[in-house]
C-alpha cells in the first residue's frame, strides 16, 4: 500500500516515522490527538532550547503589514518600509 511504501522509504532514509491509531473518528478522539500534538510541540521546543510560545516573527510581520496598509499609528513605519522597498 502507499502508506507502507512511504513508511519504508522514510525509515530507509533515516526519517523518523510515527503511526497513530485512534479508536474512532469523532470529536473526543480528535481532541485528544490535537492535545497530544500541542503538548509534543511545546516539549520539543524546550528540548531544542526554543521557546515554543514566543512569536517574535508574528509580531514583526503584523507591524510591517499594518505599516504597509497605512493603519493609523503606523504611518512613520510605513514610510520607512516603503523607502526600503524602493
């Protein structure tokens, strides 16, 4: 099957593979699965010495977007960004 072939290829290529089975496809088990991945993401970040709950890139992009869209209060930042883009 396609799934088995993919798992074999990843294993042979040294790529980690996880197979997760849930008892039923419903809101309860999907909620548990989402929670599992959220916790795994947080733990992975700390293991890799990255704060998984910090979003400096998100804040920077929002400020740039507001400036480029001429949102009130971002006029000066907008002028500076538009000058950079010339």
